[in-house]
C-alpha cells in the first residue's frame, strides 16, 4: 500500500468546521501526512481566511500548505493539483443532490 504523505482537502469555504477537513485531520493525525488545502473560487479572494486557517492548523501540530486556485472547471483543478503536489488522497465533502 502506498504511504500517504500528502492529503488534498477540497474546501467549499475557509472554515475550520468543514467536514472534509475534519476527516482529513483524523487521517493526517495517524499518518503524519501534510494537509494541502484547496479552495476553488475565482470570484472572491479568500487568501486571508485561508492563511488564518493554515495558521490555526499549524498551532494544532499539522503540516499544512494551501492555495486558492481554479483551472477552468472545478474538476480540472481537482485533477491537476494532486499531481503537482503528490497528494495520495483527496478529501471532499459530498452533499447529495435533492
């Protein structure tokens, strides 16, 4: 089995209560993996909130990197970023369609 060294965490907002982040933190706590936070939003600048979230996670003892990016469609970004950062696992919160 491949070692998990980096986890891509897709965030809807720069919120520390995001379900994907909560679960990724549990995995990173066991594996020691880096958390790479990804916000896909072209319309608003979330860099300040993202930096605050990264700082809070570092205070909790996690290794964290992050970015706000969007390459065309969201799916293109989610495929591109893990390849660049070597993420072995992607965590994204799923909201079922109604």
